[in-house]
C-alpha cells in the first residue's frame, strides 16, 4: 500500500441539514442512543453533527448548516496532551483513539477547538431489541473514556484487506470504503478520499476550489491545526446581483 | 548576610558618627584628575552620539527599520540606569542594612532619567499612529467610525507622561534622601558646595518631625517609583514594541520587560560599586557584603529571567499557532538566533553556573564580571527585540483584520545590522548617561552619609557565653 | 518588631507539647465531625465510581469543573508551607519561627488533597489513574506521553510532596526527641525510632541546620515548577481561547502564594483560638504576615490586570465572549463580583491599617475571604473558559455542579483539616526547637529612649 492521507471535502452549499449523516454514523459506529435527557445534559454523542445557525432577522431569516466531524488534523492539538498516548496520529493521516488506553482525563476534549471529542459520561445502553443491530466491527465503548469520529476506520481496513486479497487497487469511489456519513448523504455534500493521490476525487475537488475564486477553506485555520477536512463555501444566492444593489 | 553587612570598616575613623560625616564629606570634596579625564572622554563620546543622531534624522523617520537601534538604546537606558534606583528602594523597604553604603549611588542613577527622556522624545515620531491599524493597549479599532473622536495618539501621550513622571519621581526621591546630607555639607564645608547645599537642604535642621517626614516620604516615593517603573515598562513594551509585531501576543511580556530591568539594575549597581571602589575612593565603605547581597539578588533575578522567558516560550511554542510561530521565528529562532543565544548565555547560563559557586560569589571580582556579562546580555536582548520589532515591514498597511505575520515572510527576513550612525547613537547614548551620573556625583555625595551614620546606632557588640557577638537592631 | 518576651525552656516544652500529651476538650468532637464530612465525600466518590462521571454536572464543552478547580486551589494552598518556611528561612525573617511547622504540614496535606482532587476523582476511569501517574505497560512498549502536561503534573506534584514531607521531617527531628524523652512504653519506642537517634550533639544540630537550608534552597525551584506546570495544563491549550495566555505561570504562582499565605494566617488564628497559643503567636506575627500579604496581593492583582489587558488586546471573538460571560452574565457576574471583593478589594484596604492587622479575628476573617475569592478565581478561569471555548456559538455551554461534586469538594476540605488535627495530636504544631533558638538569638538595642528589637549575628 502506498502513502495514504485520508480526508474529506464537505460542500456546505449542498448541505440541506437533513441529518442523514448523523443517523448513519450513529448506527455504523455503535453510538449509544441519544435521548432527550442526554441533549438536555449536553452530553449527547454525535461523531458528526449538523450545526445550525440562524442568519438575519425574521422574516428575512436564513438557516445555515454545517456538518462538523473530527477534522483529523495534521497538527492535532488533542494528541500531545494525552498523557497515555490514547490518541495518536497514524501513518494514513488518521487521528486515532485507542479506547483501552484512555483513562478519561478529558484533556484532549478541552484542547480540541472543534468540539468533536466525546466523553462517555454513562455506561452506554441499548434497548434489548437493538442489541443485535450493533456493528460487530466496532468496539462498544465503556463509560469513562473518550471517543470520536474515526473516518469509519473499520470500513477502510476491511476494504484494504479485501482489495489486497483480491489483488485489485483501492477504488476511490468504493462505497464500501467511504464512511457511513458519506454514503448516506443524499446530496453528496460529503466526499471522502485520499489526498495523497492527486487523481482522487477529493484531491481534484480541492485543487479546483483552492484556485482563485475557489470556495475551499478549513475550519479555524488561524489555529494552525492543518485539518484533513476541506470545506467548500456556500454560494450566496444573488451574490452577483448584490454587487450593484 | 547581614552579619557581614555591618562588618569591617578600614580605619577607626568610621566608628563614630562624627568621624563618618567628616570622612565622607572629605571624600566628596576631593575631585581627582581621573574624574576630569573621564568627563572629557564621555563628553566627547556624547558629542559623537549627537552626530549619529543628526545623521539618522537626515534619513527621515519614515523607514522605521532604520530606527531599531535607536529604540534599543532607549530601552537599554530605561532597563538599566532608570531601574537602578530600585537597588536602593527595595532593600530600604525591607530594612536590609547592607544597602546603606550603596543606596545613594543607586538613587543617583535616577538623574540620568533626563537623558532617557531626551532620547525618548524623537521616538514619538518614529512610531506609527494608531490610524495605521496596529494593535494597541487602547482596545479599539480606529477605523471604526464609532471611535472617530478618540485621540489616536493616546499611547504617545501616556508614555510621555509616564516617563516624565518617572524622571520626576526619581529626582524627588534623590533629593529627599539627600536632604540631611546637604545639611551636613552646609554645616561642614565651605565654598560653592556649601552655598549650593544650603539652598538644596531646604532648611533641614534634623528635628524629629523632619526625620519622621523623611522616612515617610522615602517610603512613599520609593513605592511610587517602583509602580511608575513597572507602568512605564508596561506601556513601552506593549505600545512601542509588541504592537509592532502583529502576531506577537504575550501577556507576560510587560512583566518580563520590568523583571529584566530589575536584573539589569542589580548588574548596573554591581558595576557602579566596583568602579566606586576601585576608582572612586570608597573602598572603605563598599565591601564584600554589598557585593554578596546584591550578587545573590542578581542571581535570583537571573533565575527569574529564565522562568519568565520559559513561561512565555512554552505557551507560544507548544500550541503551534501560525501567528505565534511567526513571532517566535522573528524574535528567537530566525534572523536573530545568534543574538538570542548570546542573551541566553550571558543573562542566564553564566550567572547560573558561576554564582552557585561560593568562592566566586563571595568575592569582589566574581559578581562584577558576572554583572558585566548580564549587562552585555541585556543590551543584546534589547537589540534583538527592538531591532526585530522595528524591522517588521508593512506595518503601515491596515492589519487590524489580519493580525497575522506570515511565517514564510519572516523566514525570508535578514537581521538588520547596525550602520555607522547606529554605533554612534549606542555609544553616545550610553556615554551621555554616564556623563550625567558623573556630573551629579560632584553635587551630591556618592555615599549616603546619614544612613551610614544611622547604622552605627543599630549595631552593638555584646558578650555571649564565652565570646562576643554582634547584635544588630532592625526597626519595625 | 518582635516583642521581647522570654520563656524558660520548661515553659516552652509544657505549652507546646500540651496538645500531644493531653487530649484537648474539643478535639474528639471536631475530629469526628470532620471524619463524617470526609466520609460523605468518600461515599460520593464511591457512588460516582459505581454510576460514572455522569453524576457530576460536567458536560460538553465544560469537561473540567469543580474537581479541577479544587485541584488548582489545593495546589495553591500547598505553596504556603514552602513560601513561609523556605523563603523566610533564607531571608532570616524572625517572625517565621512559630508558624513554619503548621505551614509545612498544611503543604503536605493540601498536596494529598490535590492528588485526590485531580488524578483520582477527576478522571473517567479512576481505577486506571494510578497506571497513568506511575508509568505502565512497558511490556507493550507503551510509555507515558511526556509531551503531555498531565505527565509533567504528577511528576512535579510528587516531587514536591516528597520534598515537603522531608522538609517537615527534618524540622521535626529535635522535637521528636523531646517527646521521646517524655513518653513511656510503646510511644517512646515509636518516637525513638522516628527521631533517628537524635541526641542533640553539635554535629547533629549542624547537620540538621544544613539539611534545612539545603532543602529550602532546593525546594524553591520545585515550588515554582509545580504551579507553573499546573498553569500549563491550561495555558498550552490552544483549543480554549481564554486559557491560552503566556502569563498563566507567574499569575498562578503569585495567586497560589496569595491564597497559601492567607491560609497560613487563618491557621495561625485557629492556633491562637483552639490551642491557646497566643503566648507564642503574637499580634506582631499577624502584623508581619499582613504586610507580606499586602505585597503579595498587590503583585497578584498586577498579574490579574495584565491577564485582562491581554485578553482584550487580542480582539478575538471567543476571548471577548468569555469576558462578557464572566463579567456581565448571570450567575458569573455575581461570582465575579464576590471574587474581586473577597480576593482583593475587601482584605487589602483592611490590611493597610496596622490596628486591623494586629487583631486576630480581623486577620482570620479577611484571609477566609481571600480563600473564598481565590477558589472562585480558579472557577472563573476554568468554567467560563470552557463554556466559551471557540467561535462556534453552537457549542457554547454552561455548567452546574451536582451535589456529588460539592460533597467531594467538601470532603477534601475535611481531609486537610482532619490531617492537621491528627498531626497535632501526635506532633507539636509549633516547632519547639525553633522557638528556643529564637529566644537565644533575640535581643534588643537601645537607641536614645527607643528600644529596637535586634538579633544576634554570628
């Protein structure tokens, strides 16, 4: 396998805020069910969430959506502060969490400017009827440890194994490779791929949008975290007419 | 340390109050040929400095990078000469007896503040006004129409007022502490010194009311001088230094700037003491105790230097934020890395590894050499920071929205080297300060006569079991 | 400054060993009360172990709350002992003598309280906390991450705990021998073992003095490093805008000294009231500590001021939002007001008056106020900082402590008080030898009609 640098391009313009990605992630990654009380306690676990901001005053009000997940930063602030190496950077550009090592200091959560690290305040529980739907490829986390988006590393690993077994190259557009959120997105706002491969879909999108007049940006760039997730700006409705009005 | 603080004095004459007064006045009245030679030499160098300044002025004030060394000279004088009175103030407040022979020599440095003030005035034209969009302590965006009425030159105004206040306070402190000595000169000397002293003594007669007032005023003026010193360092280090580097946000730096000044003050005084001892004829008064007491203080402040530097460094370095990395690159690891190394070694490493060694600490030459090292280091430190900050390009363009210094831009920068005018300005500025000190030393005695006299009251030799011990009083 | 009072050695022994040789009337009652409070805290911890960290009020993004506040607070208090003992010993301040022991013991117990507050109850899986504090998993090649401030932290705290325990022990040796000579049976054997064969020979005295001075000098860098490192737990974070400030290390240190020295003044008042030690702890001592506190408090306030100035100087949205939350929004506005008043604006003006400084009750209540204020200071740094972490308003949060957390915090207070009480039942709270030494070196000098206190110098 060659060098990999997994990443994502998120087109905010395409996001409708439907939350399909949230649900897909929830079921793929054995995330405990967030009930009302979890939200009230501000302890809901959503590896990907759709943040909603209101812009303007009623009736000229607009809803803005932005899906936020772990940015798998190149210079991840969460990594150096963990005393037990429970989180570290792997050679494929992924920021991975080793659940067994974690003691739950929550230092990483504090140092993450994107708020994408989640702490298991309670022992996760599922209704009796749902225990069989748990994904066997994903660890069920116990209470007292941190967890976060893995870019569905289990899917990456499985696809890698299978392509190696079958002797075929990894296919960028392979749905088995893409994380659950990407597959679930009805408007294809989320695109997953390998930034190390200049021919991949994400690389081409990034290159195209980083040109002048492009829409590419990264979240909180002034923090110097070098995220692996590239966002594409919303195209303003009537942006052209605004110039003369 | 106090045990030695009082100890040995050369001949027997200094053991009686009258003897102390007579002896010190005699020493004050004597002016040697060496003195006149020194005045001539420093006077010449001062003229050279003025020449350098004129050369700089002819270049104009638009290119700020030309004025970096000028600003560094000002900062160095602020850090050393104007901080030196703290060596009198702090031990006096703590009632340490070892200060007595050197407190006047320390306070005398406050008169050189006038030179600092003169050097500061042109800097008001060199600095960009707030309209250019630099950061400032005054927390507002001048491009915002809401703030249109705010006087944009406020940093200039405040800094000038603060420096004026500092100089005034220093001279007031020097005068108040000299009153009894002027009275002594009035009563014991003849000639122009007597005439001047009787005017300057302001009718000092040594009543208990006057003494109470003196102690009270010395305490208040000392505390005010310290606060004003910290305030001046705060204003200068933010609005005249940090604000010029867009990404440099270091909340500790004003305190570091002031702490560096305290360290440099101790070093300045150690050197002053050495010269007074060797060439000024005060060998009988300034002894090992003073060097020991002040040397330890300087050592402690060297450790403080490291702690403050490291506290800033680790926070800026650990986070890897682009703006902070750029600031570090500019000030520490980039073009000015060699100067930073020199500073680090002379200001911290040298004192650390020498002053822990007892034989060296308990000597005259040991602390003196290390003080010289610290002063050199402080000088380079000021050069590193001010020259680097003043050489940041593009500050004239609005930066309020960016607040960013590009790391790549810094990496391409070269260190600004001093030109001939810069050398003249540095040498001349420092010489002017020393010249002012030399002149003042002919008007005011270099060793505090009344404090030295007072000491005799506090020490008593008493029998203790089979031996005799020194009992040292310490007033509340 | 010191009144010239002389006691006989016998008097000193009798007065200062009273608490060791006799059970004072209030002692059992107070001890049992504190034990109950401590056990309540321990019970709350047990409950949390059973249920999970969910029983606290922590949430996202306020991941650190009462426990961290309490940890910083106790580390702060622990700076008292070394401040009083080491610095005042090195500067030969005479007034330190009767209060060094209590201050040092306070250091030891508050450090253990801090260790309870942070690594133990703070983490998600406390049963693995030991594995983090003490390196583990060598066999699998997993080492602690020395880049993490949470590794520097236990290292510094443990070093400090070791050093300050040694400090207490070295200063205790001569006193232990005194107790050994006055006890019988098992107690005599135990004290005899503890005092390491102290016989008071000149050589032993010399070694003890050297050990004391060496420990004083060597412990100072540790003392500075501990709270600096605690501050870096916060300051090196880039994720929390309000914490990312270079001033944190000196600001925390001076704040720690402020609260620590205040705690010592508090304990001095308690020693006067409970142990009736007013013969040894005189108004002069309160006067001296009051003056020290004015300087410390004002320096602290200067750093507080700098911290604020530079928070606004950055002009960054989360910083501004954080300050707005701290100063204008309910309930933080009330906490902030209380903090400012109690930490500086009430005590310092009071201390400026000499008459006030010399009154035990004034010093007690003002220093209690300081510690209330300093606890709030840490709270106001940690919680609003997290609640307004970054520009994403979507994730701004809030925090309310749960009963469980309050119980555990109360438990640490009870633990420290309990420790001090138990210590005082077995060891003298005022160093006998230091008092006796003070008697020897103290003298007076007559200047005209005035008498000035003096000390004998070698």
